[in-house]
């Protein structure tokens, strides 16, 4: 491989900037539409979107190139955010906002009697993630660019993203999401930076005449990794960072041997195998253990990205690795890319000739690991036999890392073999397994959780032994979300109102929203706040009407829970409350009633049976409630299909009440809670994850707290008798009776038995019924407060005003200050 700067990069003057007035945008748009795409204004909206994307992309290009060139300079320390998921959503609207071209773009579209909204909403979501972890990576990329930090994202260009959710008789159906089918104007293929990835093969060990030795990994099945670059623009700062997504391709499209033997199909088969690696995103948001293809994806990402970083390193530094650790840091988004630890060791030793100690010094100074889960069952483990088959050389390196590590454990705790067993990277048992989290901790100089409680519980529970050995490695980085997408872009009316009140610098520095606190008591301002919220509720009601055919009245409270469907997130608790309200209406207990529209949304992993039954239950309960004339506008329930980033952009501005009701100690952080808060929703929540910090920021009087705390949850398990809770609480008894008598499944008897049994099981891990009373009481307080319009508005304004801490800019600032130590360029 050449280590010289490519000649084509020398002495090229900076690209000139294009005009950004509406006339220039309109003329480029028309040119792209007619001359490049060969379409006319009456075409399907996707081409309008495409033409506008090329128009805007042209305005991104110059800064993209100049940003990249600055990062290429010798001595610029860089961070690499490695993630199997980047849940980007749509790009066009986001770039328009970040470039400050909203009004010019709107005007340009108006010259063709088009609406900008109509054009931007024709874009397919880039659904390259499951949920929180993937969206966090996307928010982080936005913040890094906005803070001008030299950070490159590395991920996978899945041909199929997160499945599209449809319903058949209330049951979830998964449809493939072929998001790239019509082309993607936001990616730039870069075949010149292709990398070769090895799988399988066999090992040889050779000693040379100088007393040195080398490990050879031979006869491998190689796959090509082709990068596609996606621009990430910063907010009005001429910075455009890069998200580099890898796509798999066969090394030689025709295997010559097979071809000559006349086996054309067999020759093409190899191509299929290779390209399967990046075909589809795994749709589970808790580890689905042992799938060979998933391990291939992980190694493919890790190896391609590391080789790419090494390639860039050698352009400036040749084969001198002495300063590599001073100028590079890898942030691993959960354990998914953790095989990078072994791969970096392999590349440095086997390919670059460094010794073990030199390679380890570099690896252990450049790797940092973020954990996103407290559920022990979600910790990633891989059977050793899979490693033996696919990644024999990385496995050998993992063994050696483990052997050296266990020696250190033995020195620290002599004779404590129990502890050595507990801490070993290799779990012994019928099937020996590699514990990825332990590999990550052993190799990383930083290990962080994603909210204060979560980070604290990690050191006390899952990672306690490691914390005792290396307390200095552990730290917290409370999550955040980007206020550009989640307020400025998703909620333009609220943004204008905020700007009119406190000026527009809050978009750059979100801590400034605190200035709104001075206006909480201002009646006029509150009235305008209310007007904006109502308009946003109208927009949400239209979405619900379109997708669910349910009528939401904007005078009702909009009560929303959207997130992945999981038992620990307790959508069931929400439904129990809805059934309780329905029961009250049926019994005529409606004095001082607050009308409520409950919206639930989210995808269930295709193999997670009970989660899918929860969806079916919501749909069935909705059918009964929405079609009962006695209920009317007092209560509505809808399940919004195919929840994702774009849906959330309409859902969160229109929400009054944000449901964050996980079993305490189980939700690592949550980030939806932050998006809702910024948009003026009030939270009903447990003392869990980042809810705790939201509660701290906004004050108890502006947050509806309920339920057991994490340590109470653990204590309660010993004496948990859900049936006695039912027997002692008339409301709960009636709710359970409605479920048990088949009131919501008259045509499909028994289908909810499993759900009912799980609630009544003394070993229910999520203790749903333990929090029922406290939840219903909190909801009663919510309803009463909502009827006091000015009190509710004050809470709503206070929530936005207190949300400054939850900007991803703050989070990234902390990552940089404590871990990455990059210089803003
Ligand atoms: C692992 C192995 C095989 C297949 C899939 C997976 C897998 C994929 C995705 C495991 C986990 C995930 C995603 C986890 C996730 O989204 N966690 C959430 O991360 C958020 C950001 O930190 C937190 O706010 C949430 O609390 C946490 O649940």
C-alpha cells in the first residue's frame, strides 16, 4: 500500500462557495430535476426530494472537503466513533437547517408552487439502528460537527435497515426496509479506500533467522469492504464531518476455477455470501446470542475501520507508530465493535511488526468503551467455537490478553481462584464463551455508563470486580440529544417563540434555554406557548388519524409512550392504567374528568414473542375503547405503526405527558425522555436512568414521580406476591378481571393468558403490579393538574427551560474533556 500523499490531492485550490439565495437554489433544483434526473414537476415527490438534495449537497461539498483536509494534517488528534448502528433518519431537512438555508429553500420551492415540507418528507429514513443506542450515535455525530471536533463515525451501510412495521389483525408484521432502492444522494462511494477483510483460514507460526517470529493467517476467505461517506454538517459553522459506512463486496466476482469448470452459478454464489454480511441490520435491541452473521458484521466493521485509520496514519507518519496513541482514540458504542481490541493488536503485530508490548501499549491507550445496559442477560457473549471457525487469529490474541490479565488478577488477589473464574474473559462451561464486555474493560482506558445511576450501578453490580481493580477507568457520561433536530427542526413554531423571547443563541448553546425560566409567570407568553402546543397537537392528531384512523381531540391531554417494546419498559403498566380509566368510565366514575388521548408506538424484536403480544393487546384494547360510544372523547387509545425518527419529529412536539415508566434500575438512561422534555412535555416517570437527572433539573413540583426505587425493587423481589396486590386493590382487581374474562379478546380466547400470567407471577422480573397503585395515583395527580391550564403551562415551560443539560453538546463536551482530549478545529 502506498504511504505517499495521493498526487491528486496536491495543490488543489479550495472549492469556491456556491450562491445560496433562493434564485440560485431554484435554478439548480430545476437543472437537477430536468437535466440530471430527467423528470418534471409533476413527478413522484421522491425525485423532487432528490433534486433538492443534490442542490443542497453541492453547498455542503466545499466545507466537507476543507474539513477533511484539515483533519488530514499531521498532528491532528482524532476520535473514531465505532458503532454497529447510526439511526440518522432523514438528512435533507437537517442539512438545510444546519446551513441556515431554511427560508431561502422554502422560497425556492415556492417558486414551483411546492412546499419544502412536502419535498423533504419524501426522503426515506436511514433506519440503520434499533433505538436509543443507534440514535445516540447520530445525535453525537451532529454535536461533534457542531463543536468542530475531529471525529469520524464508522459504521455499516446496511442494504436493509430496521424493518417496517405493519399490523394484520393487530399483530405486528415485519416488512423489509429496502431504503437504498431509489438511490441515496447523501452517500459518496469511495472505492479507492477499499479494505480487505479476512475470515476463516488457518494459522501458521514461523520463526525467522534473527530469532524473531511471526504469526501467519493463511488461506482465508476474503471479503472487500467498500466505504461510503455521508456528510454530517455542523450548525452554521462551515464544518462538515464524515460518517464512513462500510459495504461488503466479493473479492473476485468470478472465481476463475469454478468459471472454467463451467459452474457459473457456483462462482456467483461466493459473491452472494460476501455481500450478505452487510445485507441487513439485526432488529434486536438486546443481544441475540450466537448468530454467526452478526459476529461477521462486527469483525467486518472493526477490521475495515482500523485498517482505514492505519492507512491514514501512514500517509503522514510512515511506519512510525510511536505517536499513534497520542493522536488516535476509538470510542466503542457498547461491546458490538469490541473485537476491534484483538484486531488492532493483530494489525500492529502481524502486519506492522510491532511487539506484543508495543501493540498493547497502543491498544490500551486508544480504546474506550461505553456500556448501555444493566440487564445481565443483554451482555454480549460469543461461543468460542464460532471464533475458532471465523476468527482464529483474533481468538488466539484474546487468549493471550486473558492469560496476561488473569496473572494480574492473581497478583492482586493471591489465591482467590473464584475471582479469577468470575473475571476471566473466557467463560468456562458446556459451551465456552468470550465475554465481550470484559474484553472491552480490560483493554480500555475509559469505561463509561450513560446516566449517573447507571454508571453507579455498574461499579456496584455487573463490573464490581473490575471497578475494584481499576477504579480510575470508570466514569459517567449522561446522554444527551441534539437540540438542532429535536427542537429547531422538529418544532419550528416553538423555536420561533423561544427565539422571540430570549434571542437565538440557544441553538448554539442550549444551556441558554434556562433564560426561559424568567418568563414562566408571564401570562402572555404562556398563552403563546399554549397556542404553539395546540398547533403541534393538531399536526400529531392528523398523523394519528392518517395511520390509525382514530380521532384525537386537541383539547384532550396527549399522553405518549413511544420506544422499543420491552417488558422492562413496561408498556403493560401503561395499558393497565388505560383499562382502569375505561373501567371508571363504564362505572360512571367520571366526576372532574380529564379527557385523554393515549398514544403508544414502537417495534418489537421479531423473535420476542411476549413483546409482540403486548402490541396485540394495545391494539385490541384500542378497538374496544375507541368504538364504545359511552367512552366518547373521554379516552382514546392508538398504536402508531412503524415508529421511527421521522415519526418522533411530529410526535414529540405534540406531546403533553411523556411516559418514562421502566422498572427502576433497568433503563440505562433513556433519551426519548430528553426529547419530550425539550419540547415542553411533562414527565411521569420512575426513579430510573436519566429520569433522575431530569427530576433534579426541573424540580419535584414539575415532574410526576412514582414507583419503587432501584434498591427497593431489589429488596421487594424476596417478598413479591402480585395476587395479594390484586386482592387488596379494587381498581386493580377490576382491571385484571377485564383482562381475564376476555373482554378485549372475545374473538380470540386465551391469547393474552401469557401476559396475565407474567403479571401475576411472583418471579415477574419487572414487578409491574408492585407499581400499579403508585402509578395510578400519579396519573390522577397528572389529570388534576392538566385541568388547571395555567399550572400545566408553567410546568411545561419549566421543563423546556430546565432541559439545557440534556443537549448532546454538553455530553460530547464531557467526552472530549475527560476521554478524547481533541482540539476543536
Ligand atoms: C446485540 C447482539 C446481537 C444483536 C443485537 C444486539 C444489540 C443491538 C442493539 C443489543 C443492544 C442494542 C441496543 C441497545 C440500546 O439501544 N440501549 C439503549 O441505549 C440508550 C443510549 O445510551 C439508552 O438511553 C437506553 O437506556 C438503552 O436501553
